[in-house]
C-alpha cells in the first residue's frame, strides 16, 4: 500500500508543469556542503527568469549561460582538481553563494529496499551514529551533509558502509554519496519510461559522477531470464543521460534468502533466486562493471542486517575496478571463467583466483552437485587443485549438469585466499521455453542466454515454415519468431536449434516440441 501511494504521488509530481521562477535557483542537489566530481566536466543547472543571464564562479572559473524560454539554464565547469572547501557563486538577478563546496568522487547509490534500508536498521548502527567521517558527505538527492551522528542513521546502510570504507581507504579525497533507491522497485522502472527513472533519477541528471553502486534484483527474481538484458538497457541509459559513456557500475549479487536446504545433495534448478544471481554474473560482460558477492555474510533474511560487510565488499570491488587496486583477488570475488571437459575430467578455472582456492569449514566442497542424464542428483567428486577445481565425471552417461551453490540459500565454502567467496554457478543444458504460440508468431525465452545468434532467424528451423523475423522484446531475453503463415491450432511442431551448443561446446542443443494454441501472446515485459 505504501508503495502504491508513493507511485500516485510521483505520478502527480511528474504531471505538474515546470515552474518559471523570477530568481535564479540552482537545482536542489546543488547546496552547501556538496561534492563535485574531480577530473571531469561538471554541469551546473537550474531555473531563472526567461532570458536571464546566469554566471557561475568557482575555483578560478567563470562560466555563463542564458535561461531559455522555459527558464532552464545549464553551464559546464571544466575539469576540477580535488580539494575544498571552496566558495561558489551563482549570479543572475540575484546571487546565491555556497560557502563550502568540495571536489572529490561522487557515487550514486541506487536500487531497491536493500539499498534504501537505513543505517538505523542495520548491524553496527551505534558505531555508525557515533562516527564522524570528515571526508564523507551524504545527500538524499537534495541537501548535502557531512557524515556524522546527526545524519548517518537515516542514510542507506549499504551506501554508508560502502562510502565509509572507501573514504577510509582514500583519506585525502572527499567522497560524496547520493542515495536514490525505492523499496520494491524493478530494474525496468529505472530505465527510460519507468516511473522511478522519471521521478527519482532525472532530477539528478546530469550531475557528474564517479560511478554507481547498485543493490537490486529481489523484485525481478521471478523473471530472471529477462534481467541481464534489462540491466544492460538500464546501464546504457544512465551512461547516456549522465553524459559518461564509461560510467562504472558496481553491483551486489543477491545474497541468501530463506532457510538453508535440508540436503546439500539436492538442487532445484528452477528456483528464481539462483537464476537471478546467474543473470547478474552475465552482466559482468558489460564494460566497466564489477560484482560483489556476500552470501557468506548473510542469514537468509530478505533484508539482511549485515550491511557493513556488504558495503565493504562493494567498496573492495570499486577499489579494484575503478581505482586500479591490485592484485584483483584481494578485492574481487572469484567467478567461473572457463570449463574444459576431457576424458571424463572437468577442469574449472576462475577469474580473481590467481593464487589458489581454498575450502573453508569442511574437508569437502559443499553444494557441488551433478544432475545425471536420468535426472538423479548426487554430490560431485570435486577437489581443489591450486587455483582450479577438478571434477571427476568418469562413468557419467551423456552430458551431466554441474551446479555449485546454486540455491536460494547458498552454502558454498569455496573461497580465494583473500577470503572472498566463489560466485554460485552452473553448467546446465541450454534450452528454449515456449511461452505462447498463436497466429503466425511464436514467443519463447532462453533459460540461459545464447548471445547474438539468438536474434538470427537462420538459427531456428521449423519444418513446413519459414521464419521471417526473430526479435527481442524490449528489456528482456524473450525472443519472438514470426513465420510465413498462420499456425494450425493443435498441430504439433518441432523447433530445431542448429548451431547452438551445450556447455561442453560439442553437444547440440536438443530440439523442442510445441503445439499452436488459441491463447494470446505473452505481453512484452
């Protein structure tokens, strides 16, 4: 109900016309105590009277603009050197002076409830509220404040602990955090056309940023196959509208949810939570992204209170990806990079595990499971060999599936030497799932993304039909195929997938059978 009321309020705000003010007024994000981005062009904007001349003076620069017919104006400061506090003046028919402006690195903290969750509701709240961090500055999208006991409790717990750790590591640099998160929001609502993109994010654009810290995905767990494409769409839009084509995104992989499984030797490959975790791994193929993994620090609550460790993991990822800290395995969690199957031996290699891997709290690797050709499951014969994992598949018929910690409550105990956990993964059989088939169209989705080949009509074959078009729905991994004539209701068909390989790189993806129905197409996500 609270979110419904919030949506109504936001919609009403979006519908209100822009006000033309006689006095010059910078956007609300520009206030005393603000942090401006170093070493980058810095837009400053606001409203004034139509045709009013505006001049912004800061750090030896004086830049001017004229308000347009709607009273909007923007100036851009040239690259700034870090430091502060410095004074800034914004002058038109009136003059506004900001006495304390800092120059450093600005991070936007976005997502849903686990980013919105306040310090007051997280572990170590008393510590946070008793600590003043002189080079950390906080904003909820308008006024800025120094990070101290008067404001820390009401700020994002994940964001605060990310910023505090980063500020401690970068003591000579001012760090600014802007919180922009809404509980229950979906990733698509943060893309152009989405309600929170319009109401929450656009008022902040194009404030110059160092990067984005993102914790979201819980609301998309039931549609994981759409997530990575939707996330990629969102990142591209933010990079465009924040005027930074390489804007870094540091994001949190979903941690544990629900209670621990009753049996380490059983996996449910259809659960939405681990499928969403997998989709988040796929987003690492987008340049300038990094992912933090912290399931080992959480207890299964939907809103884990251990935001101090979560924030630190995000900060570690940022230090490696954005600030160039090395070696990578000291800052980034291991992610499966390559699998090689030869003579019944599966060799797994990982990014961010250059030294070696280690097994914690048990002689065996937990939640390492094989699903055999007949559907039976059993614990894998897996062992660590330096920085690799060796899995014995001798005697297994056909191509089994291999899962590690693939659960809504992962218990994996495989870590790199810096104590960072290996991200859950699977080597599963790829397949298409038919969502709807009517008229002359077929709507399917891929349970594991296939890449660009999925868009080529020639990649698919249906006996007796010619596929004239293959396209993605917006913001999804759903494929819609159009054929040259209508389906016959009830008639069975086989969809062939030539060129698509299974995880071993050799076995063809199996064809699937489907029947045309009078049901309507699944609506676009």
